């Protein structure tokens, strides 16, 4: 068949998490294999919106952006408007799109991104619209190309989906059940990345700790990847506290490349709220886990996700969250206002918290987190840190930005030729969200 995608100009707009970002990298990689190339939004003949459904504001932003495309489509009937990602795995969204957004040409879901070039080809040649959503994952598509944002670092998916069904969360419904990639496929991909100059990999999965394929579990996988030469840093996200094993903690000590930072979403400090969230650990379990991690890996950076205003969260429950944060002293945290998600168990919980109250708690929590972030960063002043240089700072000329092993953002003066290398930086000052330093 004729390659109808050659020289087409595309633009992908990505909402949401690293999983989605990486899916977009794969979609871009596939389109470029067919000879399409990336352009700015205004110049594109193919626009793809890759959606997120984890909170309501992501839905709103998506519909806002889609609304703006109506005019573009009227001006240019050859423009192809495509939508994909988590929102498309929900029937009510598809119904809304069909009813109110007739300028959408292509709809596909999270389980069939590998078919996108084929779908697009048919839509162009047959001049028709197409909706193709798969209900569940099936076989994992291997060997897909990917267009990386950075030359020196890369995401690597190790598993898809989630079996945990936290009561607030839509992900198990939009990403399906857990499926782990074969370790041989992961090792092959990481070897290829290393050969291509990649120094840092971030292993991705909704709950990487429950990775298992054949006899290989997540910790085994870390040991395997630690042996691949060329790779200098290994990160992973996200971990579920209930599944984090002692062996993994030991791996931080054994595997020199495993970076000393961990994202460990707590969601709430109240054991009662955690129970209602179906998180399957208590406040005390979590604090014990943090203690165990810190005593094995003393300078590890710990970050988290916290939801405020879960249905039924009392003032006392919220005080437990503040207390937990004071005890843990997080390096940083993503804080979220609870957002009702259609189809999740918590949607039906009666005692929803008023928006105003959610905001009040949210602000109090953010202030507390910022204090501990600033304190943690302050402790870096005077240290010499190995920094993997990502690129020029967006705000200042001749300033580069990179990350420490513990994932702290560092700005320092230097030339562009340092990009992609690991340099020694003496930290000279700190603020809440970043460090400043100089080369030594
Ligand atoms: N409301 C608010 N925050 C949520 N998250 C997931 N679902 C919701 C929801 N319904 C948050 C959790 C999760 C992060 C990715 O998003 O904290 O860890
Ligand atoms: Fe959602 Fe819980 Fe699964 Fe994370 S572990 S994706 S919060 S259901």
C-alpha cells in the first residue's frame, strides 16, 4: 500500500502522567518511521490530543482544547483531528464526543496505540471517521519505535495497567489489568538505548513493585539492568507502599546505578481514610516503611502524592495527614484536591467535602510541604553533587539545568557541550524547588 503518511505534518498535545508522555513518544516514533514530521500546533495537518482522566481538571482542559479546534477544522477541511488516551476508555466520553464534537476524525484508546498509523491511513484514504477502542490489553506490542525528548535519558515501560482499585482512582478502568513485559524484551530495549547514548532510564508502571514476568520480579529486574554498561542511572515510578519489598530496599545498597530517590505515594495520613481508599496499609505501616528505607539508605530523597478532601475526611483525619508529613519530612510532594471520577466506588460515597474546605486544607498542606522541601534542599548547600545535565535553563542565558542522583533540580553556569554528561557541581544555595551551584 502507498505510504500516505509521508511528509505529513503532525503535532501531539499530551495531558497527564509520564505513561502518557511515553505513549506520545511512541506514537511520534511510529509516525516518523512513516516519514511524517513534528511541527507546531498552527502548522499541523494532523493534531492528536493524548488525554488523561485522573482528575476532572484534565477532562476540562481536554474539552477546552478540542473546542478550539472546531474553527481550525472549518478553515481547513483536510486537518485531521485525533484523540486518544485514558479518557477514551470511558463510554460516557465517547458518547459526548459523538454528540457534541463532530469535528473529531479519529478516536482510539490506551490499548491499541500501535495501530494508530494504520487507522490514520484508512481515515485519509477512505475519507471517513474511525473509532477503535479495545477493551483490554491482550498481547503487549514489542519493538515499537520511540522519539525521545532527550538523547541522554529515556522512559522504559515495564508494565501496564493496575489491579489495585483504590476507590478514588479511574486508572484500573482506563488502563486495564496489570501486564508485565518479559525481562528479555526490557533488557534488549535498555541495551539498545545504552548503545544509542542513553545514560539514565526511568522504569515506568502504575505499580512497578508488582512487576512479575516468569520468575523475574521487580528487584531481579533492577539487578539485571544494573549490569548493562553505558547505563549510569536507573530510576523507577510509581511504587505502592504495600508492595515495596525488603529486597528492593537492599537493592539500593547493592546496585550502584539505582538512584537514591523514591516516589512513594501515601495519599492520606489517616488510617481510616486509607482503609476507605482501599490502600491496604495504615499510617503506622507507612511510617515504619519510611524508617526502614531511611535506615538502609540514609540520604535517600522521598517524595509522595497526597489527596486532600477525600469523602468523609474529617478535621482529625486531615490532622493525621499533617502529622505524617511532619514526621516523614518529604523532599517534595504532589498534592491534589479530591476529584470525583465517574465509575469509581468513591463517586458513590455520600460525605463529599465542600470545595472551599478542600481548598483550605490543600493550602495548609502545601505550606507544610514547602517548608520541608526548603529544609531538605538547604541541607545540600556546600555538598558536591553529581549532576546529569539536561539542557539550557529556560529562564536564564548561559545557565544549564540538570538533576542530582536524588532528582533535585540544579542550575549552574556552563556551556552547552556539557548537556548529556555527568558533572560535579558544588551546591552554593537552595530554595524550595531547586538548587544553585557551580562547577568544580
Ligand atoms: N482525585 C484526586 N487525586 C487523584 N489521584 C488519583 N485519582 C485522584 C482523584 N480522583 C492522584 C493520586 C495519584 C496521582 C497520580 O493522582 O494521588 O497518586
Ligand atoms: Fe490508581 Fe491506586 Fe492503581 Fe495507583 S495503585 S493507579 S492510585 S488504583
